[in-house]
C-alpha cells in the first residue's frame, strides 16, 4: 500500500497552496449532492410556488452556480479556476421516496473545468450553498430544516482519473 499524505501540508507542517504549475491541463468534472429536509407543508410552499420570497428553487440554482464560481474565495487553499460548466439541479423529494421517510429538496451539482487541478470543491460548495439558500428562503416558516448528505458523488480527470461513490 502506498503512503498517502495531505497535499496542503508541507514538510514542516505548514499549510500551503499546492503548486500545480507543472501539471498538464486536463478536462475535469465533479458531481456532488446535498439534501435539505423540511416539513411537508414547507415543501408544498416551495413546489406550489407560494413561498413568500419567491421561486425558491430558481434562487437556489443561481446561488449554487454563483458559489461554484467563488469557491476559491471561501476555501483558503483552493485554486481559483476558470470553470467551464456549473449546473445545479433541485428535485423535490416526497413522503415515501427516501428510506428515512424525510421530505425535502435533493440538490445535485455538476461542475467542469479544463485545468491543472480538480473541481470537487466547487461542486461541493455549490451543493452546500444551494441547500443554504433553500433554508434562507424558507426559514420564516420552518426553522427546523436540516441540511444533510452533502458529499462528492463522482470526480473524473487528472492524474487519479475516475472516482465514483459506491
């Protein structure tokens, strides 16, 4: 088994931004997801379009794309990337559709770049911020919403190639 090490820590233990200057540009993609659970009544407000602040899902999609573009401003050692793709999907989840019985919104994000480093952080940030936006727009009626299951589903490209969650 090869020894794995943290790439953002140098030999002295200091944090650093990884030097990717010698790496080749490759096409890279990452897919992430998140889920925000809520009361069925809150989900009904969202899906019926009667939430007080407007179209919750449209706002969450835009917020997720914006977040992907700003990731390097939020995550200290993250490289700024010239993102070539950012897509956010928001799907209502009704009673009985999840094993745990929760209802809410399932967020899926896909980000792409042609560059020297991966785009996983952008996809994860997009999913997180899309979920936070749903919370922000609906908190007046449901402060008990929970953001959960934010995780990477797939990444492809670069030296390590394809990784998929099983």
